[in-house]
C-alpha cells in the first residue's frame, strides 16, 4: 500500500475498523491458543471502510499463523519441562 493510499484511507480518522481472530489447540482445557486483533482508523466513507476491513482482515490472517506457531512452540517447551 502506497503512502498516498494510506493517507486517503485515514482521511478524517473518525471511523475505526477492528478485526480479531483466534485459534486454539486444546485437549480438556490443556493446550495453547493465540489471538490477534488489528484496529485501523480511517475515513467514514463506506468504500474506505470496506477497504480498511479488507486490509485489517488480510493482516490478521497472516499474523495469526505466526502467533499460533509461537504459541505452539512455547507449549511444546512447557510440556517438555513437566
């Protein structure tokens, strides 16, 4: 996204778009979970809000995979120490 695109998206900054996503791997309450939340401030124009939603959704989808991988690695470490 270019800086002009970002500037156009932010506009007056009076609207906020938030997208959250979580993943868990648990067995009887034991395991790990990861949650990612992205909030973007944007212009109140409905098209801009739609673009911000798509951008936040893309970001959170990529980030959750990394967060889940980190949570899984930490859980594996904890299990080995038990």
